[in-house]
């Protein structure tokens, strides 16, 4: 007998959709999202990620700070 979860994971679906549409070459799973790494044009890719989230109506937020910029990365987090 297969037991189904009682609460659907809609947020994870949004994150999976982002991954499929943005197609990051490298990313690391985090507790509440992913870290997209190795972005050669970081500012452009952050802007594109934000536009994708907005246009697709995904319940995600894009985080970028100076520490992540040192290794050309940004985070995509689920909105709770």
C-alpha cells in the first residue's frame, strides 16, 4: 500500500519548474531552495532569474549578496 503525503508540496514544484526553465549548469540544494553557482555574468543572470520568477508567477525569491558574488552565485529560495 502506497502512502501519499497529506499536504502537496506546491513550493517544490515551483523550484523544480525554475530549475527546468533556467537550466543552471551548477546548483546546490539548500534546505529551502537552491544556490546557483558559476554564473559568468552574475548581474545579468540574477536579473533573468528575477524576470523568470515574476513572469511564471513562481513562489520564489532571488537572493544575491557580496559574499555569494565572490564565487559568482545567487540563491533561489521558496517563499513560505
